[in-house]
C-alpha cells in the first residue's frame, strides 16, 4: 500500500489528469461528429449504436492512451536513474506490482468517468428506451480488462527500455492494428491483443446487402474469448515481470 501511495505521489506532476482529459475529449469529439451525421432512422438504434461505436473508438484510441499513461508512470525512474535507490527500499516485484496497481486504478477511474459522461449524453440526446445501466457497467468492465491486458504489455516495455519511444511505437502500432482488427474475421482478431476491444463488444451490426439497411443487436462475449483475454494478460504480466526482475540497476 505504501508503494502504491508513492506511485500516486510521484505522478502528481506528470499531467496524468491532462492525459485522461485528452482521451475523454477525443472520444467525445469523435462520437459527437459521428452522431451529428446520423439520420433519424439511424438514431432509433440509440444505445446499441452508441456502445457499438464506443467499442470501435476504444480499439483506436485506447492502445495509444494506455501506452502514454504507462510511459508517464515509468519514465521518471529512468530519467532520474533511481532504480538502484528504490530497490534498496523495496523488492523489484513490489515496485512492479505498485505500478500495475496504479495503472489499474487510473484506468478504472478514466473508464468509469467515460461511462457516466456517455450515459448522460444518451439521456440528454433522448435515445429511445431506458438507459442500459447493466450493459454500460459490463462494457466498462470489459474495456478495463482489455486495457489492463494492454497495460501489462506497455508497462513491461516502459520498464525494460529507458527510451520510451519503443513503448510509444508499440502503442501506435496497437491503435493501427486495433482499427484493422475490426475488419478481420474473429479467428484472426483473436490473434491481435488490441482487437479484443471490438471482439468483446456488447452490440453487433447486421448489414443487408440487398436492401442496404443496417440493423444492430445486443450480443454477449463468448466465454472462450474471455479466456483468451485472460491468457494474453497472464503472458504479458509474466513476461514483463520477469524482464523487470532481471533488469540491471
């Protein structure tokens, strides 16, 4: 707990709030521009349309956002060359767990706030039907789980390399692959870690080629996909922790 408090203390001047605000602003502007172009016929899908597109936006925005937050958390020790000093007071495993806990809490706060903002926006816009509180809660939990899988990868890279360009390039590649994965068949998407934002989406889309009519429907993630997400997370956590423990200080 002391190490976790220390992480928050160290990051108080790292402009973490500004980074999170930028993420929310990008998603709000993106979704605002999207809904501004929709017809009255499209808007009748309301909540389904919102959650479907939020999953798509997450696949594009969150990989780079997670990389940026992880880099902000880890670069301070590299810049001050304080790993040896820190490891005289705490074990490397404890330091790794503290940074992981910090990332989990920051991402949870960001995504919970995002859920509240878009729920309020849907109510203000006047989407038909009651607000799907349960589905929004599950969507937020799934987004957090996928983001933590990406965080495990990004934290491992940020801790391993003093030059944070390596971690940020991985985040940029993740955003690109996250976007492309939306076009992949599910079997191929499962091989792309950042593709799970779209793979676990709670709303699906049907497009009738004959009538050119688009419809949406509620769906549930497959248990196998959830298991694969946990497997990806476990691999990244194990690899990142092992590299950090072997890091020369």
